[in-house]
C-alpha cells in the first residue's frame, strides 16, 4: 500500500525483546512502511494493561497495534501467553462498545522479522484507513 | 450383534473363494454380521491408484459413503482392498479439491468419519480374540504356525495404525488362543513380490521362496495369511519354488478364517481346504485336527 | 418462609456462629426492600424474603471482612460469594450462606422481572450451607440471544447507542459501588497520579469509565445485574455484563463464580490457546 | 519542574539525510520543561557525549532525551554519559528516529520529520515522569549447590571449591562418577576413562570445601539468586557412618535378583551394593526393593557379617534444608531407548545392544571382564555391526537432533573391538560422519584405514533373527547395493536424551526446557551456561548432548560464573522492576498467580495504622521487570519502574495529540 | 394577577420559546428514563411523570463547569474564557426542584461572595414550574416551611393544572411576567373560580402526602447525636455511591480540578462531588478526616438537617424524595433522620 496516509494516528506498543528489535531490523533492512504508527516501547506484552489501549482510543487514536514475541519465545517465558488471552477479550469488548475491529490489532514479530513488521504495519494502517474511509 | 460393512473384493469371488466361504462361515458362528456392500465396485488396486488419483479416490468412495450412511465400520478381508479404501479415505480428507470432485461425480457427500479396518482388526481386535476363544469347539494342539502379514495390511504404518509394524502380533495372538503355537520369525512382513506376480515371476519366486524357507527354518508347519495375494504367491507358486530351491517345502498356507474354522469344528470341505495347491489334509490329520 | 428464615438466623446468632446476619427488610413501601443487618436474636423479626429482594447482598462481604456473617443469598447471588472467596476477599469459613429459594424478583423501577430471572437455572439455590424454601428451576437454559442480537449492529450503530447512554450517565458510581467485585481500595477512577480518568463528566469520559470498569471485571463479574438495577438513569448495563459472561464462556469456557478450582481466564493461559487472529 | 535537555543526533547522514534534525531540535526547544535542545553529528561519539555533559552542567539539566538510534543500541551508552555528568542514569530516554523513522520513512521526508518530532516529544513526555532509580543490593549466601555427580558436577564442584567457596555436591546414585565411570576408554586418545576420572572423584571427596551427598535428591526449591533455599532428600542407605567399606556385606549378600544399573542391566547385582568397585564414597546401600530381609522379613546376613555394625535397617529417608547462593545443574542424560525401533527388533533381540552396554562388555571391570560375548549365549563374536543415529537425526522418532558423540564412540568401539580381537570384523552403518573436534577426524580415519572398520553409508532396514546369527539387511547408498551381513552382535549408537523426569526437575527451579526436555540456556551464543533463572547454571548433557571435553569446559564455565557471583560483596539488582502500592492493593492474588518468577509474596501487613490487610509485595531481587503483574492488576496497585502507567499514559496522550509546530 | 393557559397551547408556547431560547423540559427516552433535555419541539415534552430521574439542577449548576481553558500557540500560553451562557428556560420542573434553585442560590451568594458562574446562568434562566397533582409515596415536601405541591419558591412562573384542561399560570417574578406578556396570546386572565380551584387542588394534593417530619425536633436530636452509636449500624447498608447527592436538587458540593497540560491545551473545571466519596475529603498528603464510611454517611444527614439549618435557617432538602428512589439499596432519608 501507499506509505503516505496522512491524518491517521496509530499507536504501537512493542515488546522490547522481540517486536521492538524486529522494528529495528525493519530499519536495518531499509524496508519502508507508513509513518502513522508511533511506537511505545514496553518490556513485554504481558505488561500490556488493557486500560492503556482503552486510554489510547479515548485520546483519539485511530488504531492500536500491540506486538510481542511469538508464543514460546517470550523473554519472560509467559508474558505473551497472558497477552494472547487479553487480546481477544479486549477486542471483543471494544467492538461491543463500537470501536471497530479494524482499529485494534495484535501481532507476533520476532527480532529477526523486520520484513514482517513492515508488512504488519502496512496491513494495520490499511485496515484503519479502510475503517476511516468506509465506516 | 456385531455388524460391519463387508467389502469382499474381486479375489474373494475367484481365486480366494475359499477365504470368502470360510470367513462367512466363521462370522456366522461368531455372530458377526457381515453386511455386503451392495453392488460394490472394484477397489482400484493394481492400476487405478498409479494412473489416476481421482479414479483411485472415487472407486472406494462409493463404498465408503454407503458404509458411513449406514453407520457401519467398513472392512475387507483383502489387504489390497483394505489399503485402497483406507488410502482413499485419507486422501479425500487431505485434499478438499479431490473430495469436492469425487462428491460431484458420485452425487453424494462424504464426511470422512466412518472407520475403515482390515478384517483381521475387526475380528481380532474389535470383536476380540478372547470372544473368539470363548466360542471354540476344539484346540489346535501341537500345530506350529507361522503368521504371515505381508505389506498392505501393515504399511504405511501411520495409515494402518499398527504400532508394531515390523513385528505384528495380531494373528500370532490368535494362534495362541486357538491352542496352536505361533513360531517366532522375522519374515512376517517381508515382501512376497505380489506386484510382479504376473510380470517378473523370477523375482516372486525369489522373494516368496525366502519367506517359505524362513518359515520352514523357524519350525513352522503351516503358514497363516490374511490376504489373497499373499496366499496365491505362497501357495500356488510353492511347487515351482520347491523345484527352484531343490528342496521339498510342502508347507500348507491357510487363511486365518480357515484356521479359526478348524477350531470351530468345521471340516475339510466346509472350509474348502481342498482348493489349496498344498493340501493341508495330511498335516491336519497327523495332528488329529481333521 | 420468613418464619423459617428468621428461626434459622435466630439460631445462628444465639449459638454465636455469626456476628452479623445480612438479609432483607421492608423499605419505604410495600414494593421495596433494603438490606438489613441483624446482630441480635431479638432483632430477627424484621427479616423478610419476597419478590422485591433484588439486591445482591454478597456485596457486603468485602465490607465486613473480619466478621463472621450469615448471608441470605438468592441462587444467583451465590456465585458472587464464590468469586470473592476465590479472590481472597473473604474466607469461606467466615460466611454461612443461606440460600433463599426464589421465583424471580421484580425491579422496583419497572415492576418487571429483570432479564436474569428469565431462564433462571438457580431458582433453587445451589451451593448454600442452608436453604430455605423451594422453587422450580427453569428448564430452558440461559442464552445470550439478546447480546448476540446487539452484536449484529454495525460498530457505528453500537457507538451511537452507547454515546446516547453515557450522555445520561451522571457518574454517581452507583454501578461500581453496588458491584460486589468492585472492591478495590482505591478505584482507578479517582486516582490523580496518573489521572486515568478525568473528573470532567461528559459522554466520552463516562464511556471510558464504563469500558475500563467492564474490562476490570471481566472473568470476575457474575452477571448479577446489581449495577444495572442500581443505575438511577436506567443505562442498560446488563448488555455489557452479559457480554462479559458470553465472552468468558465463548473465549475461555469460563463462568465466573461457578467453579472454585478454575483459574480466572486472564490470570492463566494454555500454551495451546488459539491465536485469535494475531498476525 | 523538570529540566530536560534534548539531543538530536544526525548519525552522519543516516538520520539527517531524511529527517530535518534542526527542526526536530527547534520543536524540542518549545516543549515545556525543555531547557536546551541541540543537534549534533554523532551524539554517541566522545565529542557528542561531551556536548551532553557540558549542557547538563551549563543548564542544570536533570533529565535527558537523546533522539538518535534504537535504545537497544545506545541506551546504556547515554545512561553512562548521564551518570558521568552526575545525573541519575534512569532519567534518560531515547527517541528512536533512526531505525524507526529515517531508515523506514525515507520515501517522505516531511512525514518522517513530523514523526521524528512526535517520537521525540513522546520521549520528552516520558522522561518528564521518570524517577531517579538506584541499583539495589541483595545479600549472597556464598555456598554453591552442584546437582549431579557426573564429570560435569565433579569438575564444577572442584573449580568452585578451588576458589575457596563451599560446595555441596548432590548425587542421586550411591556413588559419584556418572556416565563417564561406565565408559571403558575415551576418544580420541583411547585413554582409560576410569584412570582419568577416578582421581577427580577422589579429589572431590577429599576437598575440605566439598561436601558429598550421594543417594540424595533435590525435592524442593524456593528463594532466588543469592538466597536459594533447597530441600534435599537423603534416601535411606540402610548403612550408617560406621561403615569402613570393607565390602564383606556385598560379597555375602545372597540376593542376586536385581540387575546392575552400572552394568546397564547386563549383569545381576546384590541387594546391598556399591555400583562399582571404585565407588566414591565407598559405602554400600541396600536396595530395599531387592533385599530379602525387606521383602520377606528374614535374612539379615549383611548385619551378621558386618564387622563394624554399620547396617541399620531402620534408617528412614531424611530431609535437610539448606541455603545456597548459586546452583549448578549437571543432571546428565539418558541413553535413547530403542524399543520403538521395530526394524531393530523392538529392543527384544538380546544380541542387539546399546553402545553403553558395549562399553560395559569391553571394559575389564565389566560383567564379562572385558570379553566381548553375546548376551544371549555368551559366544564370542566374529562379525559386529554398528548402527549409528539410533534416536538421533530421526524425524520419525521425534529425535531430529544430532547427539554429537555417537560417530566418535562408534569409531572408538570398533577400534577397541579390533584391538581386543584382531580376527573380528566391524561394520558401521552411518548417515554422515560428524567428527568435528581436535584430532577427531584423524581418529575416524584411523578406524577406517588402520583398523579396517568397514563403513557403509546407509540405514539398516531390518535385523532378522536367525538361529545363532543376526541377519542385518541394509543399503549401502554409495555403491547402491543392498547389503546383507550375518552378524553375531549388533551395537546401536543410541543417542542422548534428557534424563527421565528432567521436565519435572526443571519445574523445581522454574527453568525452561526445549521440546525434548534439554534445559534451555539463557542465550544460545552469549549466555550458554546461564539459565533464565539467575543464579542457576547448567553444565553438561542436561543442556544438550556433548562430549567429555565440552562437558568439562562447560562445567568450568559454570564454576567461573558462580565464583564471579560470589566474588561480589552483594548482589546488584537492576531497578527496573515492579513495585506494589500496598495502600491500593486489594489482595486478590492475581499478580501472585501470573508472576513467571514467583517474585510476588502475599503478606498480611498493616498498610495503614490499625488496618491489617492481605497484600502483595515484590521480592526485589527476584523480579525481572516483565510487568505481567502490572498488566493483570485491576486495582492498579502494581506499577513497573521505568515503564510506569504515568509514563505510558503520557506517551499515549502525546502520541495521539497533534504537533503544534509552527 | 393569575392567568389561564389551555393545555394544548403549552406545546405551542414551547415551540415559540424554542425559537429564542434554549428550552429544557422532561423528555422520555427508549429506556423510559425521563430527564431534562433540550427540546427541539414542544411535542418532545413529556409531562406525564411526576419527577424526572435527575433534577434540572445541572442546567444551571453544571455537573462540569469549565472556568477557563489554557491554550498554547506560537504566541505563547494564554487563558480562554468559556462561552457566555445562553438564555434558557427550564420548563416543567416541580415545586421541589424549583425550591432547590432558591436554596443553592443563597449559598452561591452568601456573605458577600457571589459565584459568578452560577449567578450568570440563573439570571439568564426562566424557571417554569408545574404543580404536582399526584404526589408519590416518596414525597415529603410538606414537612418544610411553606413546602407544598403548589409552592412557588424558586419558580418564575407556576402552572397549576385545573380540571377543565387548562392551567392556572401565576407569574412569580418579573421573568415569569415577561413570559406572560411576551406570549399573551396564549394566556387569558383567570377569575376567582380558578383561584378557588387552585386551593382545592392544593388540599387534594397535600392530602396525598402522608409523611410529615418533625423537622425542629429532628434538628434538636441531631445537635446532640454526633457521637451516637446509632450511626455505627445505620450506615451499614449504604454503599457510598453518589446517586443520592447527584439526583438531589440541593446538594451543591464540588471539586475543582485541572486537566494535565499536554503542551497544547488544558482547562480548569468545577465538577460536582459527593460527600459519600472517600476522595471528597481526602487531602493532599493522604490524610482523610472522613475516612470511614460511617462518618461520610453521617455527614450527609447532619449537613442537610443540622449544619445548614444553623447557617441558613432552612434545611438543605426540599422533600422531593429522589434520593429514596435513586438509592440502590432503598435507604429512606426520612427514616434515617427520624430514627436517630
């Protein structure tokens, strides 16, 4: 997709050990992606308090992405397993409140998956844009 | 009443007629109802499965669907038929496109849930050796039997679900239950050369010869089989193999249902033992079974 | 039934098995009842149980943690007790649960039965220490049809629906304060560092309060409807609590307050949990 | 009010080529609390760092934001810079405008610049909420626990003891020595295994710093690095300390039912026994499952013959609890059980034996006193077939890994066979020869060229039992021919697998294991002997199959790690950990349940005057700062230093607000 | 001078008023909640319920009132005043609601202090009250001085429904007078018969209010019962939410907060607060004189029926009974103070 999608605000929460490093890898490989995502570094997806995501939408974020280590690869062994349970619940609850499912995403990106991170961001941005454009 | 869908296959109405006769006799005694799949068609062995994936799936699918619809396990006494039925079931599950095509041709849908088992597993596992034992009329004391399983009812291992693929014990356990002695030997699943049965008979003679030789060496007086193809190679070719080996083998080859039949008290002609090239009568008489 | 109840409690109080008995008494008119706290045997005469006893008294367990309590519970209130014991808010030995058979209660605001009484499978209480009265359980199982119906709306319609609801909200926190599992010593809503929630009362801020509250009670809310009944402006919170129950069931096969041994869905995991569309 | 300095790095043209760094710096200057904002070519260079230090002094800064590369790259650098200038190192945040902006948004410089400004602003928002944190210290119990008395455990214990620290060496079996004691010779030097191992065993027994605890098992572990509390079960030996190891009891014991574990079940052993003559300690134990007295209530011969009255039938299992600062796990391996190899006879053919059984057969201390005979009929052997990769490199048996030593020990065994019986012929079926190691390849070559061992590249399809012989059928893929060998004995090169119960044992320490059960090291390259549990180290084959030199090296490495830990006065703990505000804690135990490190303790505590509540507390030296508790706490009573709710919320708020750059 | 207005004309009057002012009147929504809402047409007015679920208090004394906004642009940081309040009509409140404005009004203009935000709004607001025909079991306005279903305190215009499908309209203040003169086509002069009908209406309505409190006696009791053990148990059922205070026409407590400055804007806001909340009296540093729930519960009744009487010679209560209905655990303010 086009990397230039102005006026969309996406907050990305990336775990320090895999996805943040993966996003660094995206840079090292000079893969490009839309600039709408603003990354907040967190130690682990287990740290991801659903409140933070609700606050992000409340503050006007158009989309939120949370990304962590693949299951089994968590630096802290279990954090992403907890996140993998919080995510479907929160997504369903947010959808119930009218926050479209296209606005909230999660992914597993390892430290070596720079390309995947770019793909994920492109996909998320496209979904959020689709929500914005087509309701 | 124990009820299964019965797919006899072509051999059982021709070269292995005695297998069919003995099987039906024995099952009636054991109160196993064999419901013959109506208007069954060729299982596709020998040619279909190496020439057309679709034909190989559609042919058995017809019978599979019938059994599934009537909520029955489908069984075949023939290892080749069993193998084709089972492989077709697995392929239809594995390849949705194939399944769709097959369903279109047959005009019916197939869920793939029905069970496909070789007759040995139906009788010896599901019905159970112990239940057979309870109905026996006599013990086949003193008879040394080598059980020969061959390839199609044991391989591929994950398809046949046999955890001792290299050394199956199913028929061996039956032999013990019948009061006979199962010899321990290592050629239970060797190749008999069936695929070359008509084209390269010298290979068949070599391979089947090895099996017969080994059986003899391990002390067996009789070979028990559960496949018409194995049978024809070991029995019908035995005279020429003997000639080749320059040794008189003279070891009768019986179907496992025939052996059960003996223990159930059936006679020589009931079980069509006269149809074998190597006549088992002398041996069985010597052991006091006939 | 009242007599039986009073006698039972009289006995428990006389035998000093409990310090408090919490039940219901008549409130300002014949259509209303209120929680009654009884400490002496002589005082038990005011205890009643009828179809206006809508409150979930399990709420008071967290407020009288150190006492021994006899608690009158409808079948639908008992999961609350279990949940609170599970969350270590109260020790089970300290509470004697007196189940009151119930044929459904009436909402004083509407005079109608609340949604939870339809298809109720616990009219005859289950898991109580003593049970008073008998009632016949509904034979049809509870369903989530109303929530499923709401889920069919587009996200825009849902948003509009809730915006209209939370426009009404006056943030009196009645919903939170009657909620048995909202026992936090210091609710996020009143923190200032960080200020999770602005004191400003407007539809957006109100909605966020409810979103976060719902998230916090997920897997803990027993869908007892206390918040729904408490709302002075009739916001249909049941649509949210029932959604939580539905999600807990569908996503994690979990039912709050049902099984003492089941771990709350968000504080456990299974290595084989589904990926739920995570990219 | 915060005094923040913002430093924007060009990174040569890496950043400046895409991002308008001066605009970023200018925007930074307009943010509240920012006292100075500058850009510079290379912020991480010495002059770059000096710019920062000068600015800190000049403007009295108390917090820094460095807009440069990834914090994973240089956060530590700039923390040290801050420390050098007298600022708390945790008052530094980085905005990643290289990897996350310049390198990925080079297609639109305007958008890239705007994003860089935003990320910088988010970092400013975060640092504004940063708190000064200091490293914490915890006491260290300077005593090590080594679990497993094989060569790895012995070596680790000796090295740690050599540095002057006390060690408790725990071994499950009645003697230390482990697998190495079972071996006859070792490759590639063919020196006698016992000759090089026994001195080490004796040294361990005699070292004043080492306490041996044999016939004992670890049953419970709590605590954390520096302060492990370990419960150990001393199994009842039924022989007390009066024993002088004379061995009369063993000789006289009439029971011969049990099979010797040490001899790989090739020979019987007595009910009262030492595993092997050189056992350390040389004290026998009674196997109560085999002892006639324990089974029938009659016998007591050993008691009668014992000259010192050391037999004690009433002895009970005893539990001791001790404290350790560090633990070395060296629990070893098991040999792959080939009973699910149907083609090799389901483990039912007597003359198909494991490599380790062959070691016992050819060992002069073995059951046949070094005579290689067939277990079935004790006939001497002529043709021996070795089959490699049994339970290794075999996808179908769920053992796809290489066990690393089998190629070598097969070559060794083939050579030993030829040494002992020059008239024999050894055949080796192999997939590949893996002989990476000093003098290893030469060793294998020697086996082939000097000893005439016949190497056949292929798998064995089946072993047929013939009268007195084994017919081995296989393929020689190099010649393309089918091979049939009439063998007297088949020796399988069984691979290594984790010790039985390895996963359960790992759970004692909360260690993680791989899919097979081998313990996971912290980092496959850079932390190969550490585990995810600090203070717990792994050595030897419990981590992965390896040979003796690698095992010994690894053991010494763990010893070095233990000594490095003990050399410190106190334990330094990273302060980026969780903390509980007990005033707001509701005591629901959610955090306690989710913590992967058991770093939360539940306590009844007076949180306010007169108010005792059940609340959570973080064990500071155990917490790793993952934040699972923070994500799970609905009372918002737990927070994570360095990633507090305030910091994250302010970042979120800033991320979603428009840029007011004019 | 009293006038008559036909009930059908009331809707027309509302339609006219909407054109020039913001008109708030009871509206019913899909959940059967009746609240004061801004009318788009007279037809939206729902006149069939006695009391709205919440009062009209929030139309004058906003639940969240922005004092000023803080803004930042390239010229620096500056303050921005909120928009001036619009001309407003509160239509269809009850005498107890209207009286609430009178009571709060005194507080916001007390001992020389004038609260400009409240005053500005109340000055621009016309309150049109409708007398209560069918008081409910929770009503107890007659316990108060001059309290009655037809009391006009706090109203600008009082409408009393009479039997013949018309209402008696009495202007109480100049603002009320202005409505009658401004829209005189809907009003005609009333006669003595109607005046008499109103007296009958009053007696009938008052008869329906059975509960009458001895307020002076209660005040006396409260004076000496601060330390009474009564409070130890009386507070137990209370869940300490703020429903009672937020639906009360007289509760006025507030909190002033400032939104964190996010580098672009912020604001200072006054929001309603409630004495039931633990946060209400928590001070910087954490000390809280009313930390325990008993003290907070006691405060509400003491304030309303004791302290406020000391200062203003009237109770901080109009007897509307909303708190009784709104209370999730059905606590009855009347029995709480009577049983002290």
